[in-house]
C-alpha cells in the first residue's frame, strides 16, 4: 500500500501553520506544518520591562488628564 503525501502547499496570502522550536537564543527556527517552509522567529521584544512600564504609565496619565 502506498503512503499518501498529506502536505498541502500554502497558497499566496494564506496563513502558515508554524511549529516553532524551543527558545535557545535570540531566534528560534520554525517550520510550517502544511508546506514545510522554514522561518526564523524572534524570541523577545526590543523594549525592556522598564520601558513597557513607562509606556503604560504615560497612557494612564494621558487618559486621566483627558477625563478632566
């Protein structure tokens, strides 16, 4: 009995179904389950936690000022 190939190519504009390797550095490799396309994914964001706190504080303060 022949084994049927179940790989379905992802068409232009369709979403890939990525399986991303466990983080082990700044980037992880990933492979699409459907079309076997390979990609590289960043494991962290550019801003530090302190920068995020500052961004959040500025948003809250601007909303508070707008309310009065």
